[in-house]
C-alpha cells in the first residue's frame, strides 16, 4: 500500500472519529437540554421579588434539568391575570413568586379586575408569613365603633387583600361606608400616619416560629413608622376573622405578633391578617419538575438567607405552612413534604 493511500486512509479515519465524537457530543447535549421555566417575581424590592430571584439562581446552580429565568413584574394581581390568560402549554411552565392565597383566590374566582374563573394554581412552598396588624398613632382608637369616619388604608383599591380586611371590620360592626377607605400600600400608610393625614393603616412584617404569637421583623415602612411615632395596634377579636372568612370565601386567617419594642413604639401581643408570600405553579406542571423544585428548595433552604433577611427565617418546617388548606398545594408537593414528616397550616392552626 502506497504512502499516499495510507495517508488518505488515515485522514478518512480521523474525519470519521471526529464525526462520531461530534455526533455523540451533540446527542448528549440534546438529551440533557434543560427545561426552561419563567418566574414572575413581582415588584422590584419586595420580599417575593428578591427571594424569587434567589430561587432562580439556586435552581440554576444545582439542577441538571431545569433552568429558571426570573423577571420583575408590575404586581401580583397583574401577574395572576396575565398568567391565567395564557394558553395552557405556555402557562404551565411559569412560576409565580410572591402572591398569597388571598391573591390566588381572587384570580380563581375571577374577581375584578381579573376575569374568570381560570385554572387553579398550586402552591409549592411558603416564602414567609406576612401578617399585617392595623396601626394608629391615636391611643383612643380601640374598637370598630371608634373607627367611624376615620381615614384608613387597607391596601389597593381593587385588591382582595383590602376586601378581606374590610370584611373583618364589617364583621366587627362597622360596614364599608362608615369610614373613609383610602387606597395605598405600607409606605403610604406609614407616611400618612406620620404626617397626620391617615388615622389607621395596615402595616407589614415577616413572622416565624411556633405558638400563637410569633417572632417578627418589621418591613422597612413599618420600622420607619414605629421609629418615628408612638404607635398602637387595633386588634379585632379573632371571631371577626372567622366570620369574614365564612362570608367572603377568602382564606382569611389571623396570625399573632409577639410583644416587641420597635423604635418609639412598644407593641403588645396582637394579631394581624396574614397573606403569605409563596411560590405557585400551574397544576399541569409536570410532576417530575415539581418534585425537583421542592427538593432543591428543601435541600438548600439555608442559602436563601444570603439574599434577603427574610430568607434567614425560612426553614423546612415552614415550607408547607402557607395559610390555606392543604389541597391548595400541588399533589407532588404534598407527597414530598408528608414524606419528610412535615405538617401543613390546617394541621397546626
């Protein structure tokens, strides 16, 4: 065999080896292509926003099969509306980061401004308990009767969260129209009370721990208010929460704040309506993806604390503790947490 023929055979063999190697590499890359999920994280700066971006980074770091692309969004009502109007094949690969059960119920029912009814989202994990007691700088305001004609901020103008607190006050004896309901969030409420143009506002926190009264950390607006003014808490009886829940059908629950001094304010043991920040998925999201998401959140729970102070209070025990009935969780998540010996909200409250 001539040297020329040997050289041609050698070149041909080399090309064949490279081609086979390239084919194997391409096949392997194709077989390990990651499923992409979109995560809508809510408004910039919120707890749900920060910890949802944390979830995306953590999953992208540890998963061989899932990639999450997180984005900032306008707000949870808008997210739910936009999500549920998508075709199912697109909608099922979206995670919603931040809304609580009350927002989700608003979407399920199609309560304005949403249109419905729509598919039912499923919870996979609690981010944080978010109770919101009613604060005032006027120590004379203690009962529903005292609030007649007062200026109150309970949330957005078209929020189920607001509707729920209106229902609590009505159950206590003061119907809507008996006071001036002004739309606004925590920052509006804090500024309004400090400036003396608002009488009562709901104020937020992150709460954690066992027992009726939990440890809590004020959100920035709450801390600003309590540090600037001597504030007091208006604490409706617990039966008003239950009565409001029965009337509205919303998952309305009370959660306790443990007595604590913040700035100028000495807050006693008290209660606020809880609207838990949580992660939600489409009920049609494939089971294996839900299982892996739950496993990664569970296995790397301690990492969330490096992203946001609230993440330091996340624990295995809190993941199935969103304030709703167990059947609001995804069936795979229920099986996963039950397998870990964990209990859901309805089993501990």
